[in-house]
C-alpha cells in the first residue's frame, strides 16, 4: 500500500506463515516463512511477488525477523530451537554462508542502526518465567555495549529512527495483556510511553521523515488488526487501513501479524498467556498452521515460484 493506506495490493500467498517483511534496496522483500514444526526459512520475494527465493532453510528451529545490515552484506535474524526453547540471534552472509550465533543467549528481535554501528535487541532477563526483558545495544561484532531499559514483561520489535537517535519498541501491559509503544533515546535516556489504548500495539516502524510511527493495532477480543500511525508532534494516532481478513495471533505481547487468504473463516483461536515467551510463540505458530491446513479445499491458494539459491 502507499503511505496513506491506499492502493492495497496482495502478493501471492501460500499455506505457510509468512512474517516479518522488510524492504531491500533493489525493491525485493525479505521475510521469514514458517511451516511448523517441519521447516522454517529466510526468504526473499520479488517486488511484484512473482518469485520467492529461499536464502536458508532450517528443520531444527523456527526463525523470525530477518534484518539486513545497512551495507547489505550481513543478515541477522533470531530463532527458537525445538530442543532448547531459548531464543538466539544468528548471523549469516547474504550468500547463505557463514552461519554463526550473534550476541548473548536468550536474545531476539535484532535491529540494525542506520549507521551500521550498533544492533538494538531484546534479551529475556527472567529465564524462570520468560517474561522479564531488557532492551540492549551491541556492536556490529555482537559484543554487548549498553543496557537501555528493563521491562517486567515481554518487549518486542525495536525500531530505529532514520537519524539513529531514537528507538521505538512494543511492551506488553501487565494490566490487560495488550501492548503499548514506547520510545527511548539511543543513550538510554528519556523513555516515554506513546500509546495507551487497551489494544495490541506492535511492530513499530518510523516514517522516512522520522515524524511518524507506523504500527499495527490489534483487538484484544477478536484479533482483528489495522495499521495506524502515531504523530510525534501532535501525539495523535490515526487509522491507516482496515481489511476484514487481516488477523493477528497474540503471544503474551509478542504478536505475529499474519495475512490470511481465507476471508470468512473464523479467526484463529487466541493463545493464552501461560507458558514461557518461547513456548507462546511456538504454540501460536502451531495453532495458526493447524487453522490454515483446516481451510476449505475449495479455497484458492495462489503461489509464487520458489528458487533454492543465493540472491
């Protein structure tokens, strides 16, 4: 869609969960796919959606949130291995080689700074409950640099402002199990809450001007979601788009925003907030995958051609 929420266009879809899309400089789209519990990939799709290229495939873990370094030579993402259930950030070259762990254990949601010097990420700091989290910075080599903020609940999806001065993040609310947006300076000062509605506000992205945040707001009751914008000057939010078949799965603060192709089907069951952070995410993947596979055989599922090769 365009910046005003118009000209919405669907790309070819599949029975996989396709999540965490981001743009590449050539106009292609980087994203992860999940066919839980069988296989998970980091993939790349053409700007018109007619081809999909698998960069790397995993059968022993579920992968999320691919993010390219500003020089587009290295790719970071995070994964949950079935046998360990601990999230971990991984690094790989864009040619699919040199896969290594990156940063500390129990880390997730990596986000490169615009200058490529730092990576913002979230670390689970209360392993027993899997809920307490910390927003941190590490350098481009994966060495921890600074603690920015502690949160008593899951926090997700840190996003940098275009000038690299601020970071927006979504944090779960202990009161209603929704989530709200916060913004904090790069040096860890002046942490402010931006949204206060009883909803799930997630996946913030700064506009190119840095004057607005685009984010997803989901209903705690139905799971229906819309895109919203938050303006820093006015402090006001505005609905950008609404589609009847745009659904979300709630994972105790971590939201997988999933575009479904079967309008009219019941919404996926919303998982409870019990269990560790990793268990909630894997449970959400499994529930949604079961829902998709249970869709009517008469539903048409357009698909893109798939290439298993480096970009």
